[in-house]
C-alpha cells in the first residue's frame, strides 16, 4: 500500500521530510537479517597485521573455520583501516546456517596462539542485540562494586573438637548437626521445606544440594546461605565432578525453552535437551545434551535384544575434572574436554559393542609413563566369532595400553581401586549349556610394568557384590548360588575375604583367599573410608537385618596365629554382629570412627530412624523419628598433611589418644558440673522464694505452720554443714591402637 500525501503541509513548495511516515515502506523493504544473514559469523580477537600479511592470516584462519563447516569461496572479509592494517576482526560466510551455529559453539573461545583467542558470534545476534538503542554510543566505564568478604565455605573443618557434621532429612525438615558421639547431635541449622525431593553433599563437602521443581540450589558457609542456583525445570538427578568444578543435572522430561517459556541462564539451544553440564564458579551452562536411546540392534551373547536401562551417572568424570565422557551403548565413547566441552579430537572413539566404561578414580601413575594421562577401562561382549574384550585406554592419546580377551561371558562389571592401582573385572561366565553361571576375577595391576593380569578363578558361585578396600589392596565379595525358580525365598549367600601375600621389596604379592563365611543373608559391603574395617550387611531384606563388623588387621597373639596365615597381609576378626530392623542405608563418617544405619521412609514407613555405632559395632545412640528419610555425613576434602606428617601421627597415635581421652573426660566432668550448678541454682531460687513468702505472710499477720527442714531437728539454731560430693568410678578401661 502506497503512502498517502493528501494531508502533507506544503508551504512555498517546500515540505519537512521528518513529518513523513515511511514505516510502511521500511517494513516492506527491510532486509530480513534472520533470513538472509543467518549463515554469517563475526570472528573477533584476531591479530592485527599489515595488508601484505592479510591473505596469510586468512589462510591460517580457514583451517580453524573449515573444521566445523564449509566456508564459501571468498567467504572471509577482513577489513583494513586507514593505515592498511587489519582491524582484528573478520566477517565469515558459511554455506548453511547450521554450520554458522556449529562455529559459534565449537570455535568461540578457541586460542589461536598464546596472545590471541577467537570470539565467534552470529552476525544476526550482533544486529539483534545491538540495534534499537540497546548499545550506548558513548562508552561508560563499568561500576566496580566494593569488595565484600564472602563466607568461608570450609569453616566447619576448623572445629576445635574436630567433630564431623551430618545432614538429616526428616519429615519436612532438613537439618545440619554436629556429631556428639554419646550425646544427641548438636544442631547447626534446621529449616522446613529446604528441599522438595532429597539432599546431597558435594564430593568434598563444600556444598549442600537441594532439589526443587525449578532446579538445583547449592548452600554453604556459616550462615548456610545460597551460593549457587541452576535453573533446570523438572530436574530429577544431580552429579558433581570429583573436584566440584562442574555439575550435571538431568530430567526425564526434555527442557522447554522458547520465547514463551524463558528459563534463566538457558538459551534456545537447550530446548529439547535432558542433560545440562554447568560451571559451578560462573553458574552458567557449558553444554546440553539429549538422552540417547539404546539402539534396538544391540543384543547380548545369546542374541536377545538388550533392554534399555537408565545408567547414572551417564556423564562420567576423569579424576582431575579435565574430561567428561558419555557412552553410546554398543557404538562409541565420546570424550569432552573441559571447560570448553569440545569433543576430543573432534570425533567419538568407536568401540564396537561397548557395554560399559569407568574412569580411573585417581592419576594412574603407570610404570615408565612420566607424561600426563588419564585412564578408563571398558568392556565389549562377544560379537559373532570375536571374543569379549576388556581394554584400558589412555587419554588424551587414545592409546589402548592393555586388552584382555574373554570367552563365554554373560556379563562383566568394572571395579577400580580408589588409588587406581588395580582394576578388577568381575566376569560372569555361562556354561556351554548356558544354564549355570560362575564368576572369576580379572585383576589388572595398573602400576606394574606391562599391566599384568591376575586371574582369581577359585569362585564357584555367582558374585553379587564386590568392594575394594579404600587406599588398600584387600577386597571382599559376596556370592550366591542359583535361585530356584519356584522358591520365593532368596538363597543363602557367602562372604569371602581376599588379600595379597606378603612379598619383599615393596611388591604386592598374588591375591589369596583368607576365609569364606557361609549361610548368610548379606548383600551389601561397606568399607571404612580409611580401610581396615568393613561392615557386611543385609539391606532391604524381609528375613534378615544383620550387620557384621569385621577387622582385617586384627592383632593376634603369637599363640593365636595360624601357620597358614603367616604369609598373608590380613588377620580377620569378627568384632560384633548387630541388628537394625528395616535398615536400608549405611553411612560411614569421613574419619572411619562411626557408622550410621538408616531405616529410610523413602523405602518403607516401618520404624524409621537411625542407629549410630562406633567402628567396632558398639551401639552409641538410636533414634526413632517419624518419616525419617536421609542421614548423610559431610565429606571432608583430602588432607593437607604430607605423607611424612601422617606417618608421624600414626607413630605417636598412643600419645594423641591420651590427650583425646583427657579431653573426653574433661568434657564429661564439665557436663556433670553443669548439672550440679543447675541444681544448686534451682535450690537457691526455691529458698529465696520461700523466705519472700514467709516475710509477706508475717506482714499480713498470717501464721502458717511450717515443717522443719530436714536436718534442723530440735535445735533449729544449730549450725548445719551441707556437703555435696560427686563420686566417679571407672568400671572398665581398655586401650586399643588403631593402625
């Protein structure tokens, strides 16, 4: 529609153009940036070079640009200034809009050299956010906020009594408490509706995580204030990286992010995604992913389709937070570098049939390897005539450092030792008829030359649980026989203990069987975080609620030592057996001194609450709390003491024990004195009130018969001496050295 000129003011054949409305013409002929320029990107942060070096710089830049798409011929425009020098930026045209999006995702922040880092943005974004007065023409320096002291997020480690903290979720309340051993826990903070689903500590104990319908919140500091917030509507699960740099959130429902449903911190790129990986320091998302369905073509050893299983965590972290990886079952493992979240070498690692993988939980320190590396272990099933295989791969080189072929494999589980000295592959093998199963252990000695593999094949039944000793080289496993098809009662289990033989020169000997305890109902293994002590329990069972406390370094007398055990690195002793009806969870404190057993309302509503034991299985306290859901000890970060300082403490542990015993005794005496002082104060208040009442009655002329106080007798004026004496008696005293 053409504009109307009928009402224009005309004076002396002249008119004012500013009064003409051209909006309809502008709207009709305006260039649609979103339609015409969406394949363009602007690359900033480039070196400033003279005109004669411009083509050389463009050629170098194209190597980076073409790695994510195809730049059009003559598609790089690098303008010059009045001095025939480049301006430090360039306009780039790709063949398609999706290639421009990929360039922004993968090239933004990529270093060109030591001094220059590329900043890549879509041209349409620059125009969209820069027009309509959104960018001021005049530079205004940013306002620098005054420095504000933040809370010390690890202040709890400075507790003068070296106590540990725990979080308890009961009913609608979440509270953090100091552990007080024999006494009830001391409350630090207690809040209602602090979380909507569950709570979770970060791996080093810095943050307490609360889960809400709109996302995740991290809390910490003395005031327990909110430190970070991550918006992820419908979030179900959370996973931290080992060093608390990053966090993964997951929801079974894909995110809905659009102009009508904006979500803080999330962009349109997160729409339809299930996983978001966040940088905890900045609170910003690094990258998002959709859930990958298990391919229907994936089959087991018998040719049956593999059922789709939710594996958590789906994204698994290397021990130093430098890499995170995800497996596409049966196809590949994708390793991403942090913090840019770019795919390592721009492609996934193709491993046909891969079923599972696990990162080494610590730096591997392989023999003869001085350079940096991280390791992960993976396994593949039998495919056609090819055997099943276990492999160790080094990252970032992607070198396979060790493989092991396996036959007649039904399933395998990967178990790393906490210091990455060993990885045990628990292999379930089927017979030729495929009607029975047996298990053997393939133990890779990672730090020894050539990564030798030791096979433990003396296990007749199927292993249902396996656990390494933390920071040690002993392990416990639970086996069970075949389950009769018509039986509703699960079969009995057996608990077996293994340790290495003694060897000279610091070499770890071959693994030997210590003892097997039959006719148990145990199904769970919980090692002390310091090693040596282990609890073997029956969890979520309707027949048994036993917890067995074992010591694997029990000091036997010379008369008690068996000839067959003298070459072993363990002395097994059952310290105690207790019962906790309805037990669902077991939690060791970070020091390995206390064990909490929980009957959680998340599992059932019968006798919810917790029991607290010492490491020997002595019951210290039990509380039955309605709708009790969680008790989780607050983790501690690694000690700052050197190995020499730790060895010195262990050497003088007896002296430290005396100091701690004196402190415990003083604390008890203090409590007794407080009780006595409270009683004395109440007595004085009573006597003063009584005298006041007598004076008031005497003034009003009222005579009241008052019974004589005990001890006053006939001679009321006689001087009476009151003696209050507290007698302490030591019933039993034992002293034990804990190595």
